[in-house]
C-alpha cells in the first residue's frame, strides 16, 4: 500500500488549455498533458537521451530558434492540425526516436501541447506529464511542492475537449488521491476525470477516441499504443527557462 502524506493538497483539472486564460496560475504547480502526442513525445524523447526540448508556439518560432542556435544543430519536429510541418520530423514519439535524438536538443512545435506549455509559463512550476511518467511525476510534486495547488491542464484540440487528455488527467488524479488519502482536495473536474479513468480500459479507450481513430487510420496505431504505456518512464521533465529538461 502506498504511504499516505499528511497534507491537504488541492488538485484541479482544466479540460482545455484555453481555460488557463481565466485561471490565476501564479503560485500554482501546472502539469500539462497532451497524450496524443505532444507531452508523450517530449517525455519519451527526454527519457531516451534528448538533452532538452524547446517547446515553441508555431512553425515560425521553431525556425527562428533553429536559426538562432545554428542550422542543423537541433532536431526540428512538429505538426500543425495533425500534418507534419515541411522539413520537420514527425512529432509522434516513436517516429522522433527513430530519427535520432540522443544527446540532441529538439525544437518542438505542435498545434496544442507546446502552446499549452507556453500559456502555463507564469505558474510557479510547469511539468510535462503523460501516462508514461504519471506515477514518478506525482511522487516528485508531492515531495517538492507540499502545499501548492496542482492544476492538471488538458491541452485539448483547437479549443475543444479531447477524451484522451481527460483520461490522462484522471490517471494523475488517481495517483494523487492514492498518495494523499482523505487529505486529497479534489475539484469536481478532477473527480470527473478520475471516474473516466476508472471506467476506461487501455489501449482501447485511446484507440476509440477521435484522435486515436484518426491516427490509426494513418497507420499510427503503434504510436497510440505506445502512449498507453502507463508509468513506463520514471522521469520528471520541467520547464527551465524556455526549455524542458529532466529534473529527476
């Protein structure tokens, strides 16, 4: 049985990145999740030897960052509306790792996940979360931030709700609640996400959602299944300045 932590800890879930506009994030800890695929890709890339991920708002920002660092120094990866950007590496995790990221900086631009990280930058601490690192990230946050409110931010898709992100949020809520016991102060959105998590089975839940179906139709079922590898990588990526790096 997991040890209980005797602290009151508020955990809230935002269902779309756009909700960050109406929430005061200063002084709070934010976990950004984009299960298919941005945060899953960033967690996996750092776990497999990338030195840093530089999340940017869009293609032009990515190209500017690449030029600033020197052409060819970084790996450019990204998409816009699920289409790989011209001259960029495909942004899904296995495709990016197959390209080769060991010891390299990755400049990464996506429609939703990297935008969400940028929007959350005013928080006291921003972490990159996925099913891949849920347990380790929760343990780290409870140890490093014993009193701060935690916002689990679903990136969503173009101002819309995404099932896979809400499921992922529920996974994090479940782990917080297991550690905190009766001291877990869960918002209604957090409780709803946990209910979805408990009622769904992997990998089918992600394969059946809108984006999972689209990815499968494009021959990327294996990427969706990879994103379902819950707690596979015990790593903690955090935003340090303008880049994500492993802090634990």
